[in-house]
C-alpha cells in the first residue's frame, strides 16, 4: 500500500468543494468523526497482535486499498469497535479533506496513543519506573510524534524532500526510545512488561515512516506527469 498518497486529495479537493461555511458545531462533529477513525484503527491493530502483516491488514480493513476491496469478503471487527466499524465515519459529500484523513496521520496517532496510554499507566507509580526515565521517555515520544506530524503536513503539501528530513528527525527520536527502554540494567516487572508491549509498536512506526520516506524518494526521482506539466 502507498501510505503517502491517499487518492492525492490535498491538491484538488479544496478547490472543488466550493465555499465551506461551517460553524464550531460542524467542525466539532467532523473532528469527532476523525477521532473515531483513530480508535477504529487501534481496534483493528490490537486485534491483529502478533501478525507479521499487521500494518497491511489493518490498512485493508480501514479500506485504504479500495481498488482491491471486495464486497464479498466478510471482515471480522473487534468487539470494542462494534458494528459501527463496518461503515466509515459519517461523511457528507461536502466534508473537506484535512490532515486528519491522511492514513499516515491516523496510523501514527493511533500507535503512539497506545504507547502513551500504556506508559502513563506503567509510570504512574515511582516504584515501577525511575522518575527520570518516566519523564525522558514520555518527552521523547512526544518529540517523535511532533516531528512526524510536521512531516505528514509537508507530505500533504507535496514537499517530499522536507517530509523526508522531518521523518529522519522522528526516527532519531524513535531510536532514542529504543535506547531508553534497553538502558535499564535491572528493569522492574512493570517496565519489563512495557518493553515487550512497546517494542513491536515502535518497530511498526519505524516501518511506516520508512515506507513513506521511500515513497517520497520515488516521487522525487520520478515525478508524476501532473507535476512535470506544472
């Protein structure tokens, strides 16, 4: 799956949708729908724990590969997501494209949310995790997310070189997360459990970002016909 080009919506949809006159209620409704997408992603992701093809299978269940979608195939949805997961979040034809709809945004936010929530539960008591590690790891996760969000924004604007540079920074923070988790010589049971929980998720983030970087490099080396015409 090509994570970096979700139907290439950012270039044209803002021009085609006409004048958007939404109030705060409309935007709140829209943002809640996008939050639902993130939690749906998490539901599928956790349901497929341990599968080597988890990222691609979750992308399929999120219907990010519509061209290969088969209406005859029966999907099983995780209980916590419920029957509503069988249909996309309520969308109106006039809904705009925003960063929140980008698959890389949804996957990154979803996986990082599971990491942060689990870390907060693990580190809430000082006898489980040293205070310095608790703060440093949380801050490192935040910086990784921040750089990734900047990169996804650059991606949406078609600035592939900047997206690569920002994702490199995000990967540096991710590598620091690995280093912090493995630095403890005698981890507590709680920290050991978190290491087992977090390691595959950190590797999945790394895989997603490396795929996007490769897509960006391919686009820079072989620009699309539309960009050549411009």
